[in-house]
């Protein structure tokens, strides 16, 4: 499963920490951009952290009803049923992103991210980044 695509994905700090610890291997989304399996997801931990803190490989994408996603992945999401239900209220379908090869990075701060990407805003869900931008994140935040 090889892909040369990269994206930055915004994740709340609690969930980003759970991914980096290996406890969370499924990231849930109401919607998600179309990426091939094997793509690298650069994990942006939202404020107050405000940094790229890790990278993972996208190894599966499952689009299904929230009820089916919960049945299949509840133990891998690190979210309680009430939080899950609140997140997916009003959604007919959701997305479960399977993550593997998770690597923590030295945090790459907000100002550096802005300089590398050439724009001030951070993605609300996810945004494609170039191979060059990904390489710069990797060099600056060498794996820990």
C-alpha cells in the first residue's frame, strides 16, 4: 500500500494524544477528502497545542452509517457513546479512517506550519499538502 499523497488533518489534542499513544487507531469524521490508501496524514493537534505532532498512514476508509461505524469501531475510537452520538447528530453517513505506522514528532509549531504552507489558516477537517511540505515537517519534527 504505497501512495505519495500527503494531507494535514486537524484533530483535537485529546484525540491526537490517543493516536500517538497507539490507543486510538480509528479517526472518525463527518466528511473527509478523497485520498488513496497509503497516504500520509500529518496530525495537526488543534489549539491550544497548535502544532503538527505526528504522522500516520491511512490504511482504510470506511464510509457507513454512524450506527454501523459505532458497531464496527467503538473500541478503537477512544470516544464514549454519548460523544459519538453528539458528533454524528444529523448525519446519514460518516467516515472511519484506519491509521497505522503512527509516529510521534517533535511538535512543529503554528508559525512554522504557516511558513511552510504559505497560508495563515489551518484546515478545519483536512487539506492536501505537497510532498515538499511534508518533507519539511518531517525534517523539522524528526520522529521521537
